C-alpha cells in the first residue's frame, strides 16, 4: 500500500510511503478515510512529507477526508506539504479550506485547540 494508517488515542495518522497522490493512490486513500470514519474516528492527521506530486484525484481524496471529519465535528489536518503540492492546493484555492500545518507537533496542537473549542461550544467543560 502507498500509505500507512495508525490509530492513536483521539486521532489517526495517515503517512504516505509514496511520492505521488494520484489517480492510482487516491481511491485507496478515499477507502481508508471512509473506513477510519466508519470505525468512529473523527480526527485525522495526514503526513504529506513524502508526497511530491498530487493531481486532481488526490485533491478529491483529501477533500473527502475533510468532509468526513467535518460531518462528525472532527478535524482533518495535513502537514508536510511539499512545494509542488502546495502550489496545486493554492491554485485550487483549497488553502482556505484545508487545515495545513508545518509538522506533526503543530498538527497535534491544532487538534488539541479544535477539541477545546468544540467542547466549549457544546458546554461540555464545566467548572
């Protein structure tokens, strides 16, 4: 497979082992994202460090992950975006839609903040 999915406490990390997120890899990624979602995971972090090329199929798969997480009030975060992929995301104006961070520590921080904001919004945190 072109990526590995690892379940953690309140999030899953998908790490690519290929340099392409294209029409060959995208269907497998979409399937994995749907499977992770059906297993009850609402937070997904995607390590894009090794991905040097992405096409419209790859962007579609990423948007599927974004949509699935949003539907369950979760977070979908990308990190390690390489210049060519960043250019495609910017041209597609998805930089305003996708949550993109520099690295895993920043992604985990953003996930933590998102969780706090969601809990405050629902009144789950009581003093």
